[in-house]
């Protein structure tokens, strides 16, 4: 018999996961499965896989979406929110605090920032190779990925990235051959009515439109940044690493955050447990500190803007999931989008990640060594990241 946990138990268990889940989104899924399927037996393996399939196919941070969906299954909307708060709270406190301290400490953090840049280079390189194997292994998908990388590097127009991603989805829909597969729907496991789900989808679109309208009506860089954070959270297919280029376009190109601070924060996000999207809290805290705004509150708001669209999509899409996944064209479009995301992340790996992190042959050796150890999978990713920080600090 499957036990149904209380709301307090949901929060407590996810808080413990937020304190101990090192290694990034892929590792988080393993922690979730071990905790909820193997240990506590709160959900069957088939139901867990079905929810995971839903979260993989939607934009946003897949591990946080899965945690939200699990909490939603056990405790309704309150359970989903408590699961999110528990899993996110530890890393959010660290990242917002790091952003505030980076601006206000006055200490010389040059060595730490350089070390975190090396961490970012190794982790993103590992992410690109892993995603390329999974999403760009065929002839057409590899060509899509290469074309996306080339166009992004040549044009250097970050505001066009979402257009390129959607265009790749259209190309995939038209030309990619995808086998017809049945996906077990998680809709029956979660009591969501189609009418209410449509309200959530309207909310998803309405909030995005409102933010874009306000940013246009009031040409303030902060409203623009918040609207772009929401847009980034709506378009991040392929995992947390893919948010890097979209956020860079929002805050670095507009000079709200320096490139050095940006890469330092992203490197710090690799070191700590919990979701990578708390990087948004770091950026918000830095923006607030640099411009006389409440750093902590702006950090919280910026982070929530990244997470919110993905949760609204989970609430809105779940009842319709099975029908969509039975569509060959939908599967083909998603394959095209995923291939383009690989190319986008590869372009960002080249510039600015490697360009700013690599200064001499020693840096090359450190990044290569970190990448090889991560690729082997024999050492916990958290230990590898901490080791890279230590080596980068010493050199």
C-alpha cells in the first residue's frame, strides 16, 4: 500500500533533499527516486517515471518541476509549494547571500572568482557532451545543433535566441522521423480538472504578456530583466545549464551584472546542493546591491520569476499530457528544440565561458581534468566541483 505523507512530512523530506542533493539535475532525479520509490515507497516506479517524462518534456528545471509535481500528487497545491520551498530554500539562502556578500564585502575575491570560472567551464563542457549524446546523436539533429551554434556565435544577437529555438522546433516537426511511442499519463495520479488547467495556462501566458508590456511601457532595465527572467524560465528546454545564455543576455548584455560576477555566481551554483535556478536569486541580489534596491527582496523576486512559469506549465499541461505525447509531430518538434538547445549551450561554452576562464595551459589542464573525472562518473560531482575550486584557488 502506498502511504500518503502529511504536508509537514513533505516539507521536511524535501528540505533534507535540498541540503544533501549535490551533483545537478540528473543526480537530483536519482536522489528523488531512491528516496520516494525505493526507501519510502510513496509512489510506484511507473508513476514516478510518468511524472519524470512530463517534466523532461516541459521547459524549466526538471528536478524542481518533478519535486513540485510529486508534492502536488501527495498534498495538492499546498504540497507542491511546500516541496518546492523545502528543496529550494537552502541553496536560495546561500546564493542570495553570496550575491549580497560579493558586492558588499569589499574583500578581494579575484582568486575565488577565477576558480569558479574554471568550475563553470568544466561543468558546462560536461553538460554539453552529455546533452549532445542524448539530443544530437543523429545526422539531422547534429546538423541542427551545429547550425544553431554557428548562427549564435556569428550573429551575437541574444534577443533572437528564443526565435531560433522555436524555429528549430518547427524544422523538427517537418523533417525529423520520430517513432510513435505511448507514454503513461500522470494525469490520473493528480486530481487536476482540464478547465482549471486551462486557467493555469492562461495565467502562464498572461503573466508573461503583462511583464513584457510593463517592460515596454516603462523602459527600466529592472523590469526588462524580470520579464527576461520569466521568458528564460519559459524557454529553458534541456535542463538548468541552458538558462546560462538566456540570463547572460538579460543581465550581462544590459550591464546590470558584470561578466566576472555572472560566471562566479554560476560557478558557486555548481558547488552547493539544490537546484541550479537559484542562480537567479544571486543575480537579483547583485543587481539590487549595485543599484540601491533591496538586494534580498529583489533576489527572491528574480528567482521566483525563473521558477514560476515552469510550475504553471506543470499545472496546466498535466491533464493533456497523454494526448500530446501520442502525437508524432509534437515529439518531432521537441527533438528539434532539444537539438537546438545543445547548439546554444555549445556556443555559450565557447564564448563567454571558455574565453573568460582559460588564460594559460594550466587552466586548460585543470578544466580538462575536471571534465574527464566528471565524465567517468566514478566520483561524486559535488566532490569534483569542490576539488576544482580548491585547485583553482591554489593556482
